[in-house]
């Protein structure tokens, strides 16, 4: 990860619409669209860590935009997936 990238937690994800909200703190949140995810799952799990660059808030929108995002699933989710794959 680039040291200039921000790190946040995925708090909202709408699978059907392909977007979500990444939160860094109570007062800092970013809009994330699936087209701006360069690595990670198509349907990420809430609580996933997101590393991203930012763009300014587009006119008429409320949040700045997360771009070049890398989504890392929580370890607990990865462990459950790994165990179920072994049983198959």
C-alpha cells in the first residue's frame, strides 16, 4: 500500500447498486463505487479494511470519493471460507 493512501472500514455496502461508504472516523467518510475497486471481492463484507486514494467531493454530492481502492476482508471471514473449502 502507498503510504499516502487512507485506510478505513467498510460500513455500508449496497450489492445491487454497487457502492458503499468507507469510514475513517465519526466525521470522515468516503463514497466508494465498485468501479473504483482495483483489488478485492465484488461483494465485500461489512467491516472489511479498505485502502484508497481520494478525489474531491463531486458537485451536488455529500461525500468525497474513494478511488484505487483495495478491499481486505476481515480475518474471521477468510478463516470461515477457508474451512468450508477444505471440507468440500
